[in-house]
DNA sequence: GGCAGATATCTCGATCATCGAGTGAATGCA
DNA sequence: TGCATTCACTCGATGATCGAGATATCTGCC
């Protein structure tokens, strides 16, 4: 809406395109996860676990819950689910006997690929028509949009029972 | 992963960027809706209602449920919620007394803007650094990616109690 | 005109993810 | 040693969703 008067159309259309893509991606991921018996929170949790595990970080239930904006109760239930269907495991800390480390299993990594690979392939097929320069531009725009959204809300501090 | 050998990096990075954006957008929208007491399904429903209403289409509970992949039971509950918090209203059809048309209220449109406008503004601020040509490119890439995901799964026909 | 089947919406009981509050054990500080 | 804090978990409740079916209305056919 509000613009200085130069090129309103492109910016508006771009934001619209971003919105539409987010919508469709969300729906598609949800559906794909659903087919594999994984709910959206479980998918998010596994994504986080994989990223952190790949980065050499270990993840406590508290960490996971905070990153997903879940209460400790929900986090326990979430980890229970993941453990029950073989996608994660609990490893007690040796130094602090209250602490538990959550790590994803190989099955989880495999199932994750099984869910995301078809989507990635479909996109790759369609997107390979663009030139590297165009891709580069799109990457930069996406990064900027992501950053804008990411810095949009600062999670703020959280007491033991976190969200809301 | 699989590529012919020319420029693996850009395409891969692009898909990665799309994935990351989807993730952050999802989380942000979810959080924003949560703050306004609207759950993701309600938000989706309102989005659909606004689009269709703007296009001059009217929407039955069956339509809405099908587009959201909900059962008729869930759809009734959804519409009940929307009506209860003043975001939608039921209008019985004059020609077929079994039929009901769902339409969003002005409050809903207002609340929708209240939720999405800050995000859009934040993105607009950040994205206005790009040239119209770059935006154009990004729009095309996003459209292609959206299309790839959208045609990814054909919903297929659905009996009275739809999903799963 | 009237009845059988189709269609649209809603109701009922159950399941499951999440929440708020609180418990018990382990830790660290005074 | 004593006490507040931290961490993971348990319990009861809430609410979105589901599957199955009830109810009302419409349509086609005799």
C-alpha cells in the first residue's frame, strides 16, 4: 500500500509472491509430513535436531522446547513421541544427572530425506530453467526476506514454563 | 544432490534458501496468529474466505473443508469458532435450504491486516533495496517454486467425510 | 404427487497435541 | 549444612481434529 511513488508494483508483487509461496510450502510440507505420520511440530523438532547435530551441538529438552516455543510438558510429550517412533533418543548427561541430551536417529535422517527429497527434486526440475545469475538474485532476495521476518520478533526471556 | 555437472551450487543454495524462508515464514505467521488468538487453520480459512470473497465467489462449509483438508466435523467446528469470535458469518442460501454460505466479517479483514501488515512492512523495508529487475526475477523464481510445489500433489476427489 | 437416493450440514464420542501448575531430584552458593 | 535454583517430568484440563452417523433438504423417476 504505502509507497513513495516510484515502483509500487514490483515490491508489492514480490511480497505477494513471498506470501503465496509460504502458504503453499506450508501446506505441502504439512501434507507430506502427515503422510509419514509426522506432525508439524515433530518435523520442526527433527529439523532442529539435525541442524544442531550436524553443527556438533547437543540439545536438551529445554533447548528444544524453547526453540519450538513449547512448554516443558509439551516438550516431554514431543520427545516421548519421537523416541516412541524411533526418530530420536535420550542420552543422560554424565556430568549433570538432571540433564538429558536429545539426538536424532539414522532412521529420522532417512525419513526426513524421504519427505523432503521429492519436493526438492520437483523444485529443482522446475527451477533449473533459470540462469545462475537469476538464482543468485533470488537467493539474495530470499535471504533478505528471511532476515526481515526472523528479526521481526525477539523471543525474549522465558521462565521455566515458557510460552504464551 | 543429483546434477549434470554445470552449476550445482546455485540451484542447491536456492532450494536451501527457499526451505529456510518457508520455515521462518511459517514460524512467524504462527506466532503472530497466536498472539491474536487465531490458530493456523483459522488464519488459513480467513485467507481463503478473503480471496474468494474478493473474487466474488461464495464459499460453503464443504468448499472450505475441502480446501483445508478437514473433515466435515472439523469444518463445522472451525466455522463455529470463526462465527463465535466474530470473524465470519453463516448465510443460508435462498435457493437450496441445505446450503450455507460462509463470509468473513469486516472485523476479520481488519484483524488480518493487523496480523500481516507488520510483517509486510518489515519485509518491504528490507526488500526495497533491490532493483525492480531483481524483484522481477525473484517474483518469477518464487512463482516457479510455488507452482512446482502446488502441482506436487493432486488433492483428488473426496467423499463426504474427506481427509486422510 | 410421492417416494428413493443423493447431498449439505451438523452432532456425538474419542484421540491427541498442547497448556498451566506442580513434583522430585540434582546442583551450586552462602 | 541449608536453601534457592534448575532440569526433566507428571497430572489434569483445554481444544482442534477425526470417524461415524443423524437430520434436513433437494432431485429424479415412476
